[in-house]
């Protein structure tokens, strides 16, 4: 055991210089405990550090730095909910950017550790909100990428895509995404999604305004409602017809199979994945 760490807490007080006018007071004992807790924390001796920072707080319950340090120690012990309480107590005592930064960092770490993605989303959103402007450049990209990843897991592709674009600072692409979302919500056209493109030529052939042929495959043994999509005599995909390939505001192959339309015009490639076309 480190010689500086005695058998009892009294050993710590004995090391503290006496004031020439008065004995060691509670505030100076607290300062000693805080200093040594910081040292132990930096040495990854987190349980010992927690013991000392608790004593520091017992001697002085009004110093926000003590609670911030306790929050950091608990974070290092992966005791995130307790760490959160300490950071919030520190901010209650004195609002400051240093504690906010450490709280935001802890929330990121906590969110990244969870299998409960709904809870993780709450945490990373709080981290983004509380992060001080002065350190946004340090954490901005990392936080928004994590949010995007969590939204992916929650099957929220639009919000996920927007988060990734925010992480990369791609403002023009964010505006285009918003335009596409609004178009899908408000379009009066009958829209379809062309899927399975990766099995043919990928997204490369699809350009806005190109017209494709819709070929109904009534003898398709896997799906009698299947509609093949052709361009210049080549199969380029199929009209989406299941929950895995459909998105909101588009019609499935089953829904349009009895319609007379045998052509569609490509209007956009959505989220770099979905080819959206309107029946013509």
C-alpha cells in the first residue's frame, strides 16, 4: 500500500500543516482529502479515491468541485446513475462549464454502454444539450455519430441519417433530406420504392426523371404480387413488397398490382438507399 495512504483517515489530517494561529479546521481537512482523492483517481485507485472524496464532502458540503470529483470517480467505477447525481449536485451549487463538460462526457459513456437503446437515446440527447459551447468542437462529431448509431438500432433511418449529417457538418445535405421528407409526406402522386437494386446494378443507373417499366410476375413462386423493374431491357430491381423494404408514404407491389400503370418515373434516391418513383 502506498505509504501516503495510512491505516486511518487521521493519518491524512496529521500530514496537513497546522496554521500558526489555529488548529487544522474542517475546510483544510476537506482540501487534503480532495487533493489526495484526485491523486488516487489519476492512479486508477478509484475505490480509495471514493472513500476520501466522501470524507471531503462530509467536512465541506458546499464546494461544487468536491461533487464534480466524486462524479468523476463514480464514472470511472461505471456507477453512472450515482455519478449523474453528483454532477447535478455540483451544478446546483455552482453552474460551470467544467462540470457540464464532464457530465456530458459521462452521459456519452453511459449511453454507449447500454443495450437499452431507448434509454441510451435519452442520455445522448441530454449530453448534446448540456455540452458547453466552448468544447463543442471536441465532442460534437463523436456525440452525433453515437446518436445516429442508436437511432439506427431503433429503426429510425431518417433521424439517424440527419444525425450523421449533423456530425459531419453537411448543412446542404440536411436541407436536401428535409426537402425529400416533406416531398414524401405531401406528394399527391402514387409512389413506389424500388428495392433489391444491389443484386443488379446498384443505385448507379437511377437518375431523376428516368422512366422504368413495371413487369408483373404473376407466376413468381415466391410472391405472386411481385413486380419486376426494368430499364432498357435490363432488370434493375423490384417494387418493394414487405416490411423490411417498404417505407412510409409509398405503395407496395400488392397495393398497385391491379392498377393499369406499367411505367414509373424516378423522382429521388432517398437516404442513399431507397429509389423512389411515381407511377405514370
